[in-house]
């Protein structure tokens, strides 16, 4: 299973052609998003209609949450890298969720995530 980051999900929701083509190329691959990503997507909605559209599209994805040990690692990672590398709180939580579930994180935000030990990331298509 691949874990999709917020930036990739936004491209998919906006029907960005490279994102849609990449998504179709995956076939039956199971795709997941963190609950944090879901909340970020909902936060970006400007009205009820957009929110309903996002919620409907999210039905195709498995929503995953971190375990307590993932949260502990996220806290350590955040403390170690938020000042030096601008690692955000949600980025630390999303990254450690991927590590804990042994999932590859699909993202374009590789600058912030590069400092997270044991995290595997891929950039899915050219931007």
C-alpha cells in the first residue's frame, strides 16, 4: 500500500492530468491517506459543496492513523528537525505513520521529509 501525502491528493482532486494518469497506472494498488491528510483536505474546503466532494472522493482511499509508538517517534523527529530543517508537526506525524506501517510515502515534499530516518518516499510524476 502507498501512502499519499496532501500535495499529491490536492493534485488528484484538481484533476491534474499527470496525477490522474499516474493514479490510473497503479491499477488495483491499495492507496492510503492519514487522518491528518484528510483533515488538511477538509480544512482547505471553501464551502459545503467542496467538502462533500472531498469526502465522496476520499471513500476510495484507506484512512490510516499512527500508533502510539509512531507518535513518540514523531515527537522525537520533530524535536530534532523542526528548527534545522523546518519539519512541520503534521509532516512528522505523517512520516512516522508511514514508517510504522512500512508504507512508501508518495509526495513532492521531499525537502522536509529527507531528514526522517527509515522513511521511503517517491515522487509520482513530473511537476
